[in-house]
């Protein structure tokens, strides 16, 4: 089974509007972390936001927020007030374990976001 | 932080040749990761170092691949006898414990094309 599923290959949003990118995950480990990365056409992976499995509140970083629904195993990224520069691939990723774990990330296939002027 | 750097950014090689990539992590980051990303996919974990020790290798890392991190600083990834299936973006990331987690910072990647 896929550990990270991103069901939206592509999404379109108008500039200044909000958009939600979906991510569901699968793990039996009680300790895990969820990440979102942005990958512009230049190729570099840019860290956006992190949510730990024990965090009580949804993570927020500026215009990015993570809608964490633990029972549903979903970790959707919400981008508010979209900007043209937000056009990029977005990847959801998970690391499992804690303590001595190596913290490797498992990525989804990504969602290509296009922001229209 | 000057960021993670990778060299070269692009490499074109003929099938059967050997190639070597270099990754310079953020200074004082003790963990270093290599990932491979093929077209239309997310990155896939290849291997991981804590300081100079290589602690885990993915099954994706065949015998033709070798990675080193001498002295726990920069790392190299070598592919011997390259095959067309090795064409991909090779990403390096480094991390250290911060805010209770090992947030990974990625470099710009090395894009390998095997002809």
C-alpha cells in the first residue's frame, strides 16, 4: 500500500484565492511526522511546514497551514491568498519513528499547482 | 546557513561510464541523506549517514552505487557502469535536531542523463 497518497495530479487556483492540496498517509507507527515541500521548476525542494503526530494543534507557517485529521489519516496543505510564485510541485512526505530512527522521508507523487493571474 | 550545495548540477554521460556526485551539507548538520527522483515521481530514499557512518541503504541502491561521507562532512555518491535507468535527479539533504524534529534541508540536486 502507498504510504503517502496525493490524489490530485494538478490543481488550478486564481491569484489571491485559497487552495487545499490533499494528502493521506498510512502508518501503524504511533510516532510520525508529516511534511510539505515545494519544488519549483528549478528542482530544489523547499520545506514549507511540519506536523508531528502528537501535536495537538494544526501547524501554521505564514500563508501555509496544515489541516491535520489524525483519525482520517489526512494532512492537507492549505495555502491562503495564492501568489503567482506559488506555482510549483507540492509534495507531502512522512517520516516514521522517533528517537534512533533515521528519519528518512517517504514522499507522495506530488500535486502540480498552477496559480492563474 | 549557506544551504546544501551539490555539484555538478547537470551530468550527461554515456552508458557504462562511472559518475560521481558531491554534496556539501549545511555545516554542523550531522545527518545527510541521498534521494533519487525520477520524472513524475516524488523523491525516493537511497541512503543515510549520521556523521561519517552510513546507517541505512535502500534496496534501490544496487551494488553499482556507493556513497561515502569521510570525516562526517561532505558526501559523494558514485554510480559505476551507468545504465539508462539511472537517469534521474539525485537530491541530497542534511538535517539536525531542531524544534523536536530533524527537518531536512535539500540541495538543488544533480540531474543525471545517461545516453
